[in-house]
C-alpha cells in the first residue's frame, strides 16, 4: 500500500518534470540556423531496436524562413543510399518551441530546443510527454564530434526523461552522406 502511494507520487513528479521542459532562454533562430550533425539520439521505440546499430550521425540543415518557420533538411544514410528529407517546423509564440506534423505517426508533435550555445551543440526534445513510440531526444553538434561533457549532458537529460540507457545512442559519422561535393 505504502509502496503504491510512493510510486504514484513519483510518477506524478515525473510527469510534472516533463511538462516543465523550457526552451533555451532568449532563443535566437538566426544563430541556430545552418549546418548541424545529429551526433546523439535517444529513442526507445521497440520498432527501432533493430536499427540501433545502423544509425549514423546524419547531417541536418536548418533554414530560417522569412515567416519565422523552419525547414530542417536531414540527410540519412539508408540501405538504398543517401536520402534527404525536409521537415517543416512551425513557430509558436514561444521562441525555441516549434510544432510539426509527423506524417509517419499522423500526429502533431512539439519540438523544443532545450539547450544550445549555437556554436557547438544543441539538445532538442521532440514530443514533451514521454511516449516510447513518439518521443526522441537528439543531440546536435556543429561538427561530427562534440566534447565529452556535452555527450554527458545529453545522456543525463535523456535518462531524466525516462529513456533506458540502451536506447541512448551516439552513432558514428555517416560516410559520404550527403555525397562529398554536393553542398
Ligand atoms: C522549405 O520546404 C518547403 C517544402 O519542402 C519548400 O517548398 C520550400 O522551398 C523550402 N524553403 C526553403 C527556403 O528552403
Ligand atoms: C559552447 O560550448 C562549448 C563546449 O562546451 C564551449 O567550448 C564554447 O565556448 C561554448 N560557446 C559559447 C559561445 O558559449
């Protein structure tokens, strides 16, 4: 009985912590734009487990549109080659908080730039309320390697969101994706 009460309180505190994630203070989209590499990914979907070893640090390009929205172009190394996709993030009234429609999951998701210093790294939470199928934490670096202290910050954040350690990945660089010479 006592254990049950404690568990319920802990779960409620966990949920409050999730709702409490705030974007980077004074978020500046201009400084956030440009090239990033996704050097870390926390994702606990059972369907993704088989692909964990195949994950590579994809390159992404953030384009700041005149209306304040964002295009994110990602280049992913896949078994059928290097594929680029464009994701359209729409601004909200809160700087650093975007929404987008996931065609894969057929739902709206929120994108929170939790922490960035623009020149080295960015910690991004996709879908605040933890859900194994929908929630991801990504660590972006301006280069394909980031400092260990940044990796540790990413891992601690993901563990704190409820991701099991095995689902927190720091993939090796993608090879020739995008192909050298193109962009
Ligand atoms: C943003 O993405 C949309 C949809 O893919 C595309 O039509 C548009 O040209 C892009 N804009 C820029 C500035 O890249
Ligand atoms: C960004 O973070 C890196 C690594 O922690 C640090 O070396 C760098 O000085 C920081 N840059 C700014 C502008 O704070």
